[in-house]
């Protein structure tokens, strides 16, 4: 399953935080339109590095499909940023 939504929660000790909801499924539209160009760039990089193109595509797809459920939390000097991908 591909990631569909990301929530970024930013909190500061001086002011109340806010949440930013980012709909990731809308990013797939330009990605599909640019896919021939992305494939050519990937093909050139794989040929230069002598890596199998289909293996690289499989690795990237596996990485993208494993993103849902990822949570990243960063705390520094009273500031907090939390990213959750659904």
C-alpha cells in the first residue's frame, strides 16, 4: 500500500503548535505525468552504476510501500516536530 497522508505536528514551548495535514495521494498525479522522464533518468543512473534497472525499480517500490506507519519525532531545546505517515 502506498502512503496516502502525512501529518506534521510542530510544537514550540512559546506558542501552541499546529498540525499540517499533507495529502500524499495528490503527489501521484504529477509523478505519473513525469514518469517517462523519471524512468529515463533512472535508466541513465543505473547504466552508469552498472545496476539492474528492474532491481532498482523493485527496491524503490518496496521502499515507498513500506512508508505507511512510519513515525519520526525530533526534540531539541523545547521544540518538537513529529511526522506520521499513513
